[in-house]
C-alpha cells in the first residue's frame, strides 16, 4: 500500500537514465531493420517507438502492405525482392500468415525484435527533445512513456532517426525541406507544378466483413454526406477493403506534421461517409449483411520533412539507373506521386512512372550533411520530392536502413563517424558485410577473401543442364503475348521446340529479345523475329534463332499474342527461370506499356511481368543446346540471387541423392557455415491483406545435412523455409572439406543453392 500526503510542490514523474551504443528512434520497418542489423553484430541498441506496436504504416494500426522493388509483380524488376532482415521478416510472415492478417504481422515484427538480446525495446515512448554535445553532435534524447508515466534520458554515441517526421534531425538543426522542388533546381522534368501540389497526403483505411445476419449502419453526424464531392466515388466497390482504398487520401495542401489531427478528422469524415454510401445509398446489392469491422484511428503518413544529406537523390538517378560506388541498397518502386488534393482531386489518385530496372541507393543519402553522429532512415532520407516518390515505400526503407545498422556497428568498432565510412575503403567493407547478410547490392558480389569456400575445389553429384522444361497437362492461351526468360550464354545458336494447339490454321510469331542493359529485364531490344505457319490442332513446333547473344545475359523467347493458339505448360519450376506476360497490372499503372508524355524524362517501354502462383506456369519446351549455367562453382561467385545469369548450383532432377562437395587442398578451421537458398525473389510478399498461394516458397531447399568429408555431421535441417540458413558451430572444426547432402523440394523442383560461405 502506498499513501502520500499533500505536497505543495509539483511532483515529478519517474525518470530513468539509459545508455546504449546506438539509439534508433522510430519503430517502423526501417527502424526495426536498422536495430536488428546492429544488434546482431553485437551493438547494444535501444529502439524507441511512440506507438504500442511495431511496423509503422505496416502495423495493424494503419494496415498498409509493405512493398518495394517487386511492385506487386507489375514491373520489369525480376528477382528484386529486398534481401537481409526485411526479406527474413517477409518470408517468416509468409510461412505464418500467408492470408495477410495485420495482427499476425505485428507479432512477427515484435518477435524478431524481442529475440535480439542486444535490443532494448521501448514501445509507447515518444521522443520530444534533443540534447546536443556541440553544434554537430547529439548527446542524448529525452522521451516520455504515458503508459508508465516515466521520463527517459537516453544517451549514446550514435543515433538513427527513423521517426517519419524526423523529430531528432529537426531538433538537432539538420537542413531539411518540405514540398516539391521546381524543375529548374535539379533538372527533374517530372517535378510537379503548383496546381498538382507540394506534398502527398495521409490515408486511413477500413475493413469490412460479412455478418451471419443483416446489420444496419447509422452514420455519425460528422460522416461525409455528399459522396459526389469525391470525384472517384464511382470506382468504390462494396467488397473493397483495407489498403485497396489507398486513395482515400487527404492533407497534401496542409502542414502534414502539425495539422495531422485536423487531417485525421477529415479522413474519418471520408471513411465513415464511404461506408455509409456502400451500406445505405441503394447503389449496391447484397450489402445487408456487410458490417464495418475496423477503421484506422491514426492516419498513415506519406510525406513531411526530407533532410539534406551528403548526396540528394533525384529523378535522373532513378530513371537512368545511376551507378554509385557507395551503393548500399536498391529501389524499384515507381516514381509515385499523388495530387495534393487527394480524395477530392479531379486528377488520378496517383501518377506512377517506372524505370526499366532497379536503381542504386547511395550511402551518402543516409548521412545528414550538418551532423556527425546521426543517420537518416525511412522516408526522410536525402531525396528530392520526385525521387522520394519511389524511395519512400516501406520495403525499400527497411532495406536501406539495414545499411545504417551495419554502419553503426562499424563506426563504433573503428571509432569513426558515419561520414568517415566513405573514407579509406571502409565503404567496401560495409558493402561486403551487408552482402554477407543477404543485401545483394547490385554489381557488388561477396568478396572471395571473406569466404573460405572460395579457396576450395567445388564439385557436385550432378548439375542441371536445362534441355527440357517437361510438358504438362495444362494449356496457356496466347490471348496475351508470353515469354520464357532464360539465362543464356553468348555466341550460341539456340533451337526451341514447343507444343501448340490451334483452333484453326494460323501464324505464330516468335521473337528473340534481350534487355539493352545486360542486367535489366526489360526486353527493349528485339534480335530476331520469325513467323511460323501453324496447322489446326495439336502439334510440335521447332524453331531456331539465327542471331546469338554478344554476352552472357537473360534472353526472352517470346510467343506473340494469337488467341487462336494455346501453348503447353509445365509443372516444373527451376531457379532463375520464369514465364512472363505482356500483361496489365492496374495496381501499379501498368497498361502493358509505359507511354509517358514528351518531355517528362521517363522511358517508353513494354511491361513483361510474371503471374502469381498457381498461375504463371512455365512454358513447356525443349532447348538445344541445353542451358548449362548451373555449375557447382556458382556457390562461391559472390551472388545470392539471379543477376545477369542464374548464379546458382542446381542439381539434376534425376539425381536421387544430390550432393555438393567443398574440398580444400589443406585443412581449414571453420566456425560457421552459411547457405544462401532460393527464396524466389521474384515473388512480391505483400505483408498484409493481399494473400498468397504458398506458405513456403516452392523453390526453397527444405531438407539437407552438412557433414565433414571425414563423416562428422555438422548440421541437419528438415522443413526449412528461410532463404538464409546460418550454422554457428559450437566448436570450430578443422577439416579437409564439407559435403552438403540435399533433397529436391519436390518431384518437379530441383535442389538449388546460391552461395555457401564458410568462415
């Protein structure tokens, strides 16, 4: 029992002093990935989040699907899902939550953080003040938790601002900007004029469900009554729910920081007005048993402050796919800008323009130019308003923030500032450390010096020579042009045989295409085109392309649209091989071809996209000579996903006991073994609502055993579903080699390993 008498002085709340190596402010996907990456390197990290859950806009409070370069599988960025911790989170969520329940995603995020012994998690704790050591260095931040009535004074040598609005960078005095730059400032031709607006607004979503009996709805007085004031009201559908209403947006002409509460009330007005329209307007049938299950209580923010870094990204960097020596991640979402009037605008809810492939994100854009011990993460990194249109999406921010977590560890270890990572070759060390965690920085392989396996002789019981993608039982009608994307070799003339079925005699056009940039997957260069006479009925068709590739790269074997023709499909799945379609994906402004207006600084090109499983089966075909790029030596080439070529060791499906052997000339002492497996990086793993066909990626190696050549079992796995498996040995082992015995994931999918790292 506690009893206190009257105190004429003002009582003070409890106050605690906390110290750490690294403090991350903001628990969205960016803050979480930065904190986990740092903690796993031994950095004592405090993660401060002002909400009761992690995830920010991806959490159950807002319920926006987290997405990045895969862009709902609606663009030409093949095998581009983000790697490292963010991929680990997505794959875990797929396994536990393929239906996309946002509450389950909350638990996945929370578990990942709570499992890290080096992270102190502080939920419901808002940072409100910054203390500075001197003009360019932050000493501490002050925070308050209203749930436990406790003030915190949190000090550290390094800080990361992942707060969304940039509360720490702002108070610490960093240069920032709000709104859109003019075309003249950076020469960005897509820079919007004043009529389009300066800022992207906030959104609030709602979920509906069917009840077992009719449910009435009486709208609150504040609900929007004049639904026609929403120009897009005619696109409202009764079964739309959650972030399919992303366009319920408002606030782009207001102060998106200080007017957030006002913006929220307007969005509530819209949300409850839209639901009233669905339930009570009489415009929709079969809505009597629909009920409102959930509506957001805080808005999902898109844009506010952006801080000036050592480099500011711009439109040309994205569209031109500018290469940076200090690249630490990639992006690939479209440049996606919204009209400032949001839901009340007569304009389209968004304008999206895609690049032909992924683009680099430089480390310099994460470092404010004015401060020595602060990193920028999330949507506040150094980018123009136009470039921000793509860098802002959550999977990209989480992916980028992993570099901050790793850099923080290195800064502490080397006693240098974040900016000094750019000096004396340290950036190369950072890139390599990130890649060892699965970052897959474009054109930057894992250094052979950091992998003992690279010194070994690599052999296997078999390797895939892809001479046939076996004929199946199903047929694909060529109402839409389709293609097989294959990793071919240079100066080789290929012959293909397929089985087609025609409703009448016709002509089938086949094309041989490649990307102009060898690491892109936009088929903008047609090497050859042939027209083949097709008889009515089922038949085999064989054709040879006379032209060959000048360099090893992916090529498209295209079957152009002809609805009179169907082509036989296959049940087989192979790593680094995918079927594509010149299809439409309205979710990302894909109408089959991107055709921008003149003078916008954006490319015109076709979209060739995959379909989601169980659709999008491979096209069955015979290939001569066989595609022979799956040799065992690929497991030490430094790449952990398809990039330019397949980059994997893949066993022959006929091999009933596939094994990979790593032999050293002299005995080596190893303490850890890391396997990089096939997580189908082409699959967009939207975190919530979308739903997915599989809970385990079908190409992922599930069962294997690792032994020394002397016969000692080092590791054994059954039922794996994660992309990266690391085995830290309890006691280092000295051996002449290791053998990895694997099982094919299925009878139609061969075993694949991208990289083996021994340290």
